[in-house]
């Protein structure tokens, strides 16, 4: 086995994350970190991890499209691999990998379907090409390039100027139960702060984790 991977090492030397830097509300910290992450390409890219009914985990990148008091929202084909898994088991995890900033944000919670009005409002903001793609693509299914091209051309020929969202296309809000902020430190003594939702469902408990 090659040991090239073992030789890859970066020393983390950013300023740490002390308790004095924190807020009682993890969304306040996330928004502050996100503003700093805007210098990166697609700072809203996040990993969504789901689990199948037989316990097989899977992960993929999607784009965060909204953040509010409920949680973290994204949109997708509801019949896709992740959509099917979230239908059977809504418990999931998110990861924001902001490596150049030596930061990560981890989220664990449950996904809830967004209502159709909210889905339609976002779908209307998408470029027409992306709207047509949502109609054309049977996401996660086996297809040929010719089948995809014909499906897209058919959607382009038959959809009206104001393209509506397909019934199989929707969105989720991931309601967090735990949010962890990870800041790289020298000697692998990273700062990790986890917020856990309290029993009252509105406040948060904060605790430092070992690196």
C-alpha cells in the first residue's frame, strides 16, 4: 500500500475559538462564519449524509439555499436516492467543509419537507435551463446520454414560459438537534464546540469536545 497519503499533512495555525467568541445561539455563529466563508467558491456547498432502510449510509454534495429559525434548507428531486432515503428515514447529517479557513460545521437532525408554496417560490428563481433539467432528469436512475438529451429537448418543447416545478421536485429543511463548530489548531489541538438542543426545544446547551 502506498504511504503517500500518510505523508500529506498541513499544520493548522489559525486563531482558536474560545468560549468568549461564542453566542448562546448557534445560528448566530453559523451566520458569522458563513459571511467569512463567502471568499471561498460556493461556500453554501454542503455534504448531506443519509441512511438507507437497511443501514447503508451515503453522502453527496448539495447547496444550502436558505437558513432560518427552522434550520437548513435545500432542494432536490424527491424521487432521487437521497429523497427516497429521507422519505424512509428523515434523520440525516450535514457538513460544511471550509478547509481553507480551517473550519468545519457539522449538523445532525431530521429533514422535513418544505410546503409546495415555498418550493414553487424558489423554483421560479432558477434559470430556465435548470427548471427544464428538473423535468428531464429522473435523478439517480440509470439512463443513456441520448435518453437525457431527448428528455431535455421534450421538456424544452412542451413547458410554458413560466415553468412550474414538477410534483417530484421539492425541498427539505434540516431541523438541527446538534450543531458543532470545528476550528483547526496547532498540534491537532482543535477547538470543537457542540450545541445540543435543550429539552424545551428552543434553547441550546453548549459543550467543548476533545479534538
